[in-house]
């Protein structure tokens, strides 16, 4: 298979570059944080490291999400899928095929009875919705893979620091939990909250955030209406789509 990077559009090349930078930052920060003696770090440094790790963890899912739409490497469908599968594996051992199927159903009928991301209805409480949302993606096999991976990392880094096990919890497990909440709240709950018509699809809302805050909130996942209107746009192009939609809506 020949990699036809030269034929990629400037937008696709930008997406690959940003994805490579995010993955490199995720790997480098994880290795660095696992080697710390976290007992000797000030509390503010621990909090900052956890939050940065959580944001980078979310970045892995965002890359995988772009792959689900065929946007990561548009000219190589197999490679695009393989890279997406790798991102979801690193994110939380998520099965790529299952996630793709669920995501297609979500786009076909958002906030309806056929939407797997809204299993309890959008009128249900946030905690109930989150619990059922996560149950649709996590199972015993994935938890076994995650726990095994974390155990291996703790054993490997035990020679470098006496807090290896704690480091895995702080910089691996906790960021994943925070990331799942970030993706759920910004990318599912707030955009679809209040849409209780379970007999048909409902168009999602977008969060009214400036571009810099939207990036920090969840890699522009909060511009959810723009994503549903233009699923062929990668995450970093959504602010422009929102700006264009706002201009067109002006009297």
C-alpha cells in the first residue's frame, strides 16, 4: 500500500499534523508523569498535570472521531480506520467498529429512540444519562484490557519511582475518567439537553463559546450543530463553520 500524502488536501495534511502532535504530547506526557515521584510534587503541579493529561486524553478520542467520519486520512480508507482504531484503543480500549456503528446511528437520528447516545431519553437526569451512556461503550473485556495495561505500566515504572502505582491512577485512570465526563457533558449532554421528543430526531444545539474556550472545553465538540450540519469537516474547522453560519443568520 502506498501512502499518498502528496494527494491529501491542505486541510487533511493539517489534520494529520495536529493529530501527530497530540499523540506525541500524550505519549511524552504519560511517560514523564509516570516517572515522577508524585509524593514530592506540590499539589498545584499534580492538579495541572492531571488536567493536561485529561485534555490530551480527550484529544485521542477526537482524532478517533475524525477517523469515524473518514477525515483522518481520506485517501486511504483502510489506513484511516486502522489509525482510528489505534486512537480508540489508546483512549480506553474502545472497539472501533462498534463505536462507528453507534456514531452513525447517532447522526441519523440524534436524540431519538434510535440514538444509542441517548439511551434514557434527554429528559433524564445527567447522572443516569452518563451511566447508561458509558454502559453502551464499556464492557468487561475492555475493563480487563485497561486494568491489565495499567498494571503493566505500574510494574515497568516501579524501578524508576516508588509511586509508580499511584502515578498510573493519577495520570492514567483519573484523566480517562475526567475525559469521559468532558466528552459527555460538552459533546452529548449540553448539546442535546431538553430535546425530549423520542419519536423523531432533533437537531442538537451548539454551545455559545468563543473559539479559544470551545477548544479548551472539548476540541470544539461543543459546536455540535455545526458538526451535525457538516460531518465532513474535521474538529479544527468547526469554528469557521460556526462563524459562517452566524454571518448567514444575520438580518
